[in-house]
C-alpha cells in the first residue's frame, strides 16, 4: 500500500534509529528529497489507453509525430507517464497535474549527450496506440507493463552523500548505504524500474554539473567540476554564486534502470538519466532536457 509523505517521514525517523544513524539524523532529514518511484505493474493488456506504462508502444495524440534521430531513424520508445496518475505522489506539484510525458532515445552511446526526446501532451484524451513504422534506433522491442507510482523520500546515495557526515563509527557508512536501500523500497515488493526527482546513480556526484554544461553552456563536460563551475560562473559574468544556484536547480526528471522484466539493459546494468533545469520544469519546457547514461 502506498504510504503518504507524512508516513514516509515517520518511517525515515524510525529507520534512522533502526540503523543507528542518530548522530547524523538532523543532517540527513535536511538533505533528503521528495521523489517518485516507478515500479513494474501488471503486463500491458493493450486495451486501455493513456495509462502510465514502461516498454511496448506509446499511446500518442493523433497529431503527434514519432520522433526521429538526426539520421532519420525512429527513436526507441521507453515509457509514458500519465501525469494525473502521478499527481498524488507529487506533493510539491513539480509536474503538470494532467497530460502525458513520453520518453524516447536514439543510440545509447557515447554515455553523454544522448540523442533523445521528451514529449509533453497536455491531454490524455483521444490517444492512439502507435508503432514506429519500422526498426528503431536501438533495434529492440521491450516488454510492456503498467507503471505503478509511489512517493518516496530519497536520501543521498554513495555518489552524493557527505561521507564525513555518516562516518561517525567503524561501520556507520555501510549502515547508511543499507538505510538508503531500505528507504528506496519502503517495504514495496514490486520491481523498481524508474525514479524521479531523487539523486542520480553515479560515481562522482557531478551529474548536475554535466547537465548544466550541456543545457546552459551548450558544451561538453570535461569531467573537471572545478573548471566547469568556473566556465558557468564566467557565463554569468563572474557570478560564482549564480553558477552554483543554476547547478543546484538542475532536476533529475527521470532515471530508468536496467530491467530484465522489461528488457532494458543500459551497458553493464546501468541507468539512463533525463535532466531538466528547474525553470524549464516549472514552465513545462520538456523539450529542453539532457540525457546521459551511467554504468559501473
């Protein structure tokens, strides 16, 4: 059963005690994010239109064109989200309250600046099940399932956590990572395939900097965060504080995990990330997004 945000905060406080993380309790509760987890539901019956789904073929508005890569190939459809279904999980009201979001990608290499499209349709009425009309960029067919949404409290993963904050005894850091996994599932048994608004899976915690370089500077990230922040500050007339605010405003719109059930395999059991600037999210500019891939 989906838990309310109040129940999730209460659960987090209980689990902090259970995992003996009380010395960092205040800091942890200050840095957690209200997210949405997307789990695998029942297989798609191909009858209903407009439900949140992963894999298969999309239910598109009649006037919508299937997105193409720069080489003219149909992009590969990944997922569609019914925003009215997600509204109960989005207490911060970051998403439009109705309509549909569709996610497509081209070739998933290299791992940065992946060609993709995020399409927003303001209405979920009159949708048509649509195929690509030929082979898509990835050349794969994915099994389709209903997507079950639930609210979560997301805590910084190993790439984003302040290690000093949770390393107050010999094994507190390991206990913290177990706590993060516990909170991401929150007792749900369903397989998770996606998440929204949390912390991106990665290694260095610099995904938002990479996205900012692409979305703001229109340039490739050189994997040197110091130099990237200097370039962002220069873009804003030397305003380093503005540069930091812009990076902090980058939102992980969706993370799509590898999934045996669906057939997703992003390199070596990796994940796809879709990022958006907070300003563009608030204005419904889903055409301004950045896609990357992380694999260990």
